[in-house]
C-alpha cells in the first residue's frame, strides 16, 4: 500500500488496511451518532501517515547530510589541487589561463612549450580540472 510516496510494510501495512477498512464499513453503516468514532479513526490514520512521513524525511536528511559531507571533502581536494597547479604554473601559463577565463575560450592545444628553468613540469592545460561537482 502506498501512502503519500512512503512505502508502508509489515505490521503497519496491515494496521493501515484494517483501519481504513473499518472506517469504510463504519461510514457505510453509520448514523449521525458515531461521528466521534469516525473522527478518532481519521486521527489514528493521520497519525500513522505522519509517522511514516517523518521517518522517510529523517532518512532522506541523513542521505543528504552524507552527500554534503562528501561534496565538501571533494571541494577541499579540488581547492588544494588548484593551489598546487597555480604554484607550479609559469607566469605565461597563468596569463594564458586568465585570458581564456575572460574570453570563455577553450584551452589552446599544447605547442611543445619549453619548461621554465627550475621547474620540474610544464602545465599545458591547467583548466582540465573542475572546481566543483560534475553531477
């Protein structure tokens, strides 16, 4: 039985079915004297639905908290990588990168640039790493 997008299983499913069946039977055969009993049944059903919704919301909050934690960690890693790449890049590469950022053009292909004396690597395309989540 589905109730507002929450899966009801086991004992609660049977209780919910019985409650609604009793409510339906009561509505079919009741006179004006049993309005209080109907109100009580409706309140019980609403409380059961509320408890299932709250459980589902709590589960979703936990999942989202975990995703936020993972994204914060990933962002921190990318910031560290970005800082490292900035320190290893030559001034010419940084100028080229800034020009690409301002114009929105894609990175230029590597043209066999010579390494700067004292550096151990040439970074031809420092823009190959994103600074945020891709999903």
